[in-house]
C-alpha cells in the first residue's frame, strides 16, 4: 500500500538512504526542509525557530531524523546546547504538528547512547527493556524521545529509533577512521574491551521501513534498537577495519590521552560500552542483510552515495 511520508532530515546519512528506500517501494516521500535552504521539488519548508510548522494533514507518517553531529567536537556548553536544539526542538515541533493534524504514525530518531556506559550488560529495547543510563548523551536521548509525547497523547503510534554506529563510506564514523588508518595510526581506544554496536546503512534504512510498517499495523511501538545482532569489542572492530583497509591496527590510545584530546565525549562516546540487542526487530521478523562485521565493512566502504 502506497504511503505518504513526511521526512525531516532527508539529506542526512540515514535520511538519504531511507528516502531512496521508501521511493523504491512506491511510497511518496515529502522532505521537510528547514530555514532558507533551497527546496527540492515537492519539499515542504518549515522552521520552528520562526514559528513555521508544516501542514501534515493527509500524511500517513512523519519520520524525524534531525540532529547535528555528536562526534568530532569537544562538548563545550555551546556545543551541548546545539546538540539539544538540533534534536529536541524539531522533534517537539513536528510531534505537535502531527498531533494537530492527526498523523497516525510518528517515528523519531534516538541513539543507543541512551543506555550510557552499560559495561557487560545487554541493552534490550521494547516497552520493558533496559532503562536509560547516566551522563549527557543518555539525558539527551531521554529528552529527544520525550519530545514525541504530543503525538503519542493524540493517539499516534510512536516509535523511537535507537541507532547504533551506522557504517557507511558516505559519512559518520567510517570516513574518519579510514583517514586515521591510512596514516598508519589505527588502533584500539582505551582497553578496547568495551562493546561496540554497529549496523550497515542499508540495514538501518530497511529496519526503519520495517518499523514503519509495524507501527502502521499496530505491532511495533516504543523504543527500537536499530543495531546489528552481532556487537563486537572495540578492539575486534579496529582489527577488522585494519584488515579491510590493509593497514595495521597496532596503536593504543589510553583513556587519559583521549580525555585530554576530546574531553567529555571520550568517556561517553568512545569508551562507553553498549552491548545492544535488537529484540524488537528480531521478534517482529526483521532479517538483517549484514550480521558479520567483515562483510558489513566491505560493503560499507563502497557505500558513498
């Protein structure tokens, strides 16, 4: 059945792949474009800071993927505020618009950072899953997910897409690491024992489609882990990446050096451990195309569109 989907963040790493996947299967995708950006054909302009909210009447679903990059910046007070403003304000504005216009499905981006540093524990999703952790990232994700409450209160089915590290040559973690490894500086971070949960970009897009279909059928709601069922230790990830790039992974960056170099993000974004279990996807019948990290890395390195 063809659906009409409003998509915020359609030009981002996940949004661009999702937009293509929706279009391929026959859905109509309408990008929601903020500010003064040049509007692509069929897009709707909006800007919550100016009080401009799009008319969402007649849409079957709203998917919100907005958010400025978390990695690559020291978390100053101004950066933290930007991370909040680029996520919570857009999500809240669109949730209120969805509530007003009675859109039946609302999917909002989140991240596995909601679990904090979980150590060896499994991070399970669903209505009775693992509770949020502590720290800035966990708190940010809790606020991000709560921004969808107006849509839920109006009767929409709401799902929170908790993304793991999305692997793609087009953006995110891999291009940064590829440059480091090509300089011969690859290696583990801290002990390397921390769990790292990942997903190939095409699987991430397919998983969102699966959640959309489940939400419309009334079988999926609440937190959904968008991550491979095969998390790995951070050291194992680095070794696999080194083999894929034919570069050594012999360096060790100690915890204190990471903290000195990048600040607070070291503990939460680089050294934190999240052993994520995608229970909702598994129980609802989703099939991953990439469950082995070496194959996923090989495919992701060529994924640059």
